[in-house]
């Protein structure tokens, strides 16, 4: 069974995680097969060639390839002659919030594709420069703004390769889902989402499944948990009060859902994020 990695276990409190990863022919130096519970990754191959194994498929990689790794991808990297790549990992909720606010078609659709979306970039071009900049910023004071710059450079590249530059999502759905990130809307929950969508419950459910891959209530619960995680990491408010602010009917119910989503109790999550430190040693692209 592959390992399932959770953001809080290795990058709690950080806006993103960055590394320059060498892959050799030795099994000892090869990243183990794994998937992600709650984060995406962008991979940029800087040198050499190899493969990304996703499930039973082997997808070739060479210098200049850019790949978006989704949370559910059970994957590992391999190379016989040596390969290196920049890996930028980031919480899925930040990625989806960016996509919603920017009105992007690809991110919601890419998560449902059979294989990770990929594209080609010039090793000396602006996309490569963005990966290098974000990698370098990680050893100092990494910011969400660094991520936004990278996403802004990479998304058009992936859209051109995938043909998803035109957003098929209806505007009413994008607007309603983006607005549900506001705390006052989260407290009202599904009724508020339905009111802002201004369509029948059946039409809303069908549209959510098609464009977001979830039910309306699943979407609301996910946004509530994301906001609760943010409050746990950035405030000293009691857990019961946070549950109320996010629209949960009871602290125990909130605790069960949070445990399922983040793999630990809210109190433990708060403690882990408070102990988070920024790694000091990060290699630059050579």
C-alpha cells in the first residue's frame, strides 16, 4: 500500500513546500509510491529523463516537462540514468480558491482526468524562471503571493496543452462557489449556496457534480473545514467557537469530520501548526 501524505504532517503552517529532487537509478534514492490527502504538486523536470508511474501506467518525463500532480494520483518517480525536478507542493484548498476567483476552467476538470495534466516549457523561459524563483523564496520567507505568480505562469501553459482555456462552468455557479468562502455564508450553509445560485436544487446538484465533482453539501462541508483549519492555525479562539463560526451544529460532529479530513483532531492540528518552522536549506536550480 502506498503512503498517503497529509499537508499538516510535513508543511503545517507554510504556504507551500519546495524542493529540488534528484532521482537516480538506485531504489534507495527513489521517492516511495504515495498519494496526497489534501495537496497538489507542480513538477518541473530540470535535467535528465525518467518516468512518473501513476497507478499501473508509466508516463515518460524529460527536461522541460511540467506536470500537475493531483491528490489522488498514486505515483512515484524513476530514472535509470538520472533526473532532477523541482517539486512545488501546495494545499488543495488554496489552489481551488485561486481557480474559483480567477474563473479558470482547467483546475476543476483536471482533477477528474485519468492522468495528470502536463505540458512542455522552455528550460530558459519564463515558466522555468518562475519555478526557480519560488524555489529560492522557500528558503527565506515564502508567501502565497509566490504561489500565485507560479500558477499564473503555469496555468496558461497547461490550458494550451489541454484545450481548456474556455471555462465551461456557468457564471452563476462560479460566483456562488467563490462567495461561499465568506464566513457569514458558511454559517448559513447549503440554504445560502442555493439562494446565491438562484436555480433549482436539482439543477444545482447536477451542475456541482459535473463541474466540481461533488454534491452541494459536500462542497459546503469542505469549505467549512478549510476555514476551520485556517482559524485553528491563526487564532486562539476555542474549538467550540470555531465550530460555531464555521456553521457546524456541534463540536463533536465538527471534530469527527475534521479528523476524517486532516487525519488528526482539531486540537492536535492547532498544536502542529504552531510548531511549524520554515526549512532553511533549499537547493537552487542548477
